[in-house]
C-alpha cells in the first residue's frame, strides 16, 4: 500500500501540465502506480474543465483527454525538431534483474543514459528530460547505504521497485517523498534491493564524519 503521495499542489500542477519536465516525470510515474492519485487527478481535471468550459462540454472534453499524450508532447518539446519518438520499452535491466517500468517511464525509456557504479553498492543512470533539474535512476543493492545528508535545494524521490529505509520511515513501491534543506536522512536497504528515481535542483550536502569530505564532489553522486 502506498503511504506517501505528492502534495495537492503538485497534483494540480501535474494535471495542468505546469510542472518542470523532471517533476512531470516523477509525479506522472507516481500517478501511474497509485489508484488513489489517479482518481484524484481525474477529479482535478474535471474541475478544471468545468471551470473553463462549463458543465455541458466538460464530459466530452474529460472523456477524450489523453494524459499520457499530453506528457509525451511536453517531453518531446525538449527533443530536436523533426525527431521521431522512439518505441516504448517497459523493462529495465540491471545486475541480472528485470524491472518493469510504469507507463510514463516506459514511454521515455530512450531518455535513460548509461549506468555507472558508485561507492556503497549504488548505481546511477541519468534521465535526460531537459530543464535545470537533475533526474536519475538510483539503484541500491541489498545492505546498501548513503551517508547522512541534506540538500542544497529540493530532492524528490519515488520508489519504482523495492524497499529502503531512513531514520524516519520505510518506503515501498510507489511512495513519493519531497525533502529540502531542512531534512537530514541516510537512506539504506536491508534484505531487499531498491530502484528509485530522484529529481534534485541542487547538490547533496553530507553532514557527518568523513563523508563531509565528499561535499566538493557531491555532484559525482547525483548529477
């Protein structure tokens, strides 16, 4: 069961197509995975349509609305003119495992870059969506960890598959978290691995022990 969701404001901006490309990808993937937020987004869209067009036209407008097509048009606007949209790939492979991708990620699988290995049983692959934010897949193997850190900006994280913990909670498939410079945490896995996707608009800032020596190089972790 999904416990953590985007805010009401994020869902409204998502329905209106007014989030940044990275956050559109993040919130859209959560909506793919969360029946509760799917229903809520439909209610928001109906309210928007009623406000714009009145009761008589709203039903046909909402019925014909293709949310995924809208998102794809936004993402395609970041691509060179005239380039054809590649076919969707609903699977991602890493370390001998197959991960199923929700529709928003599957339709944008061609934007996923090469995987690189990081210290601490971590892997990273950038996702090119345009804009100033950094969007990355982060894979944590079993018994992986990241030193305690805060953020010089905002960090949005969505669990695509698996489980991880920090000092505050346990996070599972579909859970969405938004942290800022007021939050400190040290994500870790136990007996499960975890695939997440994370958007940052500023670098990490490590806060404890020798890990603070990594701060000048924090962009190497998530860039």
